C-alpha cells in the first residue's frame, strides 16, 4: 500500500513537471499575400470620357487595394507585437 502511494506521488510529480514549449507566431496565409490586380489600360480613342472612366476606375481600385493591404499589415504587426510581449 505504501509503495502504491509512493508510486502515485511520483506519477503526479512527473505529470506536473513543466516541459518547455516553443512558441511560434503563425505565418501569413498565402491567400492574404496576394498582390493587387493589374490596373486597366485605356484603348486608343478620341473620347476623353472613356479615358476618364478608366482612370477613375483605376484610382478607386488602387485606393481600395492600398487600404486592404495597409489594414492587414497593421493588424498583423500589432498581433505579432502582442504575441511577443506575452511570455
């Protein structure tokens, strides 16, 4: 009976010992590393309205992509900084 109690105590001590665990911040998923789509090219035309339409669409597409990319980078860097400060 004493041996069983001693064995139980030893097993509890081994089970409660700390094992170093290596922490690693996750890498960025490939879907989030996609680059922005190419901007549209204007066709040869004599109408300024058609050129202006393409330019406006390109500006909108650029600013939308820039906002997404900058927001993602800011979020990721903030999360990584928080992860690294918690030990």
